[in-house]
C-alpha cells in the first residue's frame, strides 16, 4: 500500500502538477512515514523491481539536467542586479574621483606599460618601444588584420556548434558560419596586402556587423517565443538562445573594420601620409584612426565588449550552477571593473594610462585561465578526447573565455592609442 501511495505522489510531482495541495502532500508523507522504515522514506526507485517483502528500492537516479531544471532560480535576479549595480558604482566612483583632480597634460606613452617596459632587458625594451610607437602612429594594419581573422575563426566555431545544438532550424543560422570563414580569409588577405585590407576586409567586416545585428534581433525573438516570453525573463534568457552572443560575434568584425583604416607597419611614420593610405575616404575620422587617434572610440567599444562577454559568462555559469564558485564568479567581478575603467577612460586620459591597462591585463589573464578550465572540462567529459567533436559541442564552450580575453585586449589596445583631437 505504501508503494502504491508513493507511486501516485511521484506521478503528480514529475507530471508538473506542482499546485498539489500542501495538506494532501503532508498526509501522503505521513502515511509513507508510518508504513515504511525511516531509511526508506526519502525517495523510491520505480525502475527497480520490488523486493521480496513488498517494498521498493530506495536508490533513485535523477538526471543532472532534470535536477538543474527543478532548482529554484531566485539567485539569478540577485546576481544580475548585483552585476549591473557593480558596473554603475565602479563607473560613477572612478569618474567622480578623476574629475576631482586637476587635469594635467599627460605624456603620450601609457604609464603602466612604460613601467613594465623599463624593467625589460635592453634589446626587449627597445623592441617594445618600437611596437608601442607603431601602435600610437596607427601603423599596425597587418597585425590587427591577422588578429581579426583569428578571432573570427574562434567566434565562428562557437557559433557553429551552438547553432548545431539548435539543429540549424532556420537557414539564417548558417550566415554567421559562412561570414566567419569569409572574415578569417579576408583578415589573412589584409595581413598580406594593404589593398586587400581596404577593398576586401572592409566590406566583409561591414557585412558581418550587419549580420550580428540581425542575429541579435533573431535571438530576442527566440526568447520572446519561449513559453511565457518576456514575462519570465530570467528563465527564458537563461534557457533560450544566448541574447548577446551575436553582438559578441561582431567584435571580430569591428577589429577588421578598424584594421582596414590603419596603415601597414612598413609605412612612413609621418602622419601626413595617413590620408594617402585611406584616400578612398574624405572624412576626418578615418584619418584619425589611420594616425592612431581613436582612444575614446576604442574605450567605448571596450565597455560594450566587456558587458556582452560578462553577461554571457553570467548565464552560462548560472546554467552550471556555479559549480566552481570562485573561478566561475571571477569574470562577473572583472567585467564590471573593466567596464568602469574603460568608461572612465573616455573623459580622462589619466584613467586610460593607469586604470585601463591594469583592468585589461586582469581580463586577459582571467580569460586565459578560463580557457584552461573549459579545455579541462572538455577532456573530463565521458570519453575524453576519444570523442572530441561530441565533447566540444556538448561540453563547456571552449573558446568563450578567449572571447572574454578579447575584450581585455581591446582595452589594452585603447590604452596605447592617442587621444582624438
């Protein structure tokens, strides 16, 4: 009799009838407690045959995914609000602190980077100063084109297996996969030829940015079409399509677009030669980019990239239940710090040459550590590297931490640029 009553109770619970009256549950639990021993009251395994004495086995096997879905999600709104509040507080505090001090005419070089290069051996210090001068003059088109192509390849791999999970239900889901390959090829061509950077990399980057905006709209629509829509924002944002992933995919296209306006490394260090490198544009903004004067612009892009990647880390680690609490919470702490430092760098050159490089290096280091943890998680999946494709698709997103580190790379690059006139 106790087994029959427990079967009815579990049927109601797993069928989703969570509105069962509390009194009925209490009575059923009391009957089970009276009819079964104390160590058999907990749960009943219906998949095991009944014992000889008429009782059922008590070893229940609950699938981890089902257990995670039945966990309360009351922590997510608190974590999200804390994440947003931390960014606001850090940004406001830094801006008020910097405005309270008199503005001085800072040197061109970044103080934090200069302190590091001064401690290097003489040959390395000379090379570091040459690289820094090239960056400040806007003469790193080949390097940034290669970085844009490489980051596009990693972002495209992330998109490919995320959309594979969605079975490529719509043909538009193929567009970022195709464009990521095209952007990678265009970035490689831009690293070889400045003409290819202007005539191939630039249009492909613009097309990829448009596709990122379109993908963002589709992801918003996908969340709205889930049961409850935006009336259940926390559940549907976590369980639905990653809302900011398309915009994060656009970071590679943004780097490619910037690279198309720069000058190659071997060009003259004379700033007057910049319009010749971008003679197909007549506005002053491309000329400032070609001469390395776009620090504010790049700092604003760092704020957006840090927010997108930090939010992606939030809901991805929330799905995992923050199993490794300290390691998985680190990007949620570092992202607001990077956002605050980058936002403070827009009005203040002092923040751009002190706070921003420190926060950016912290984000880059955290992204590298996260990549190690994600790779280790893939190898610890059933089968390990004997089933690499399956485990990469259904394991932790292996390249996601590197995309978070890319936001730190943007901030580090912004700290080395010169201010707009």
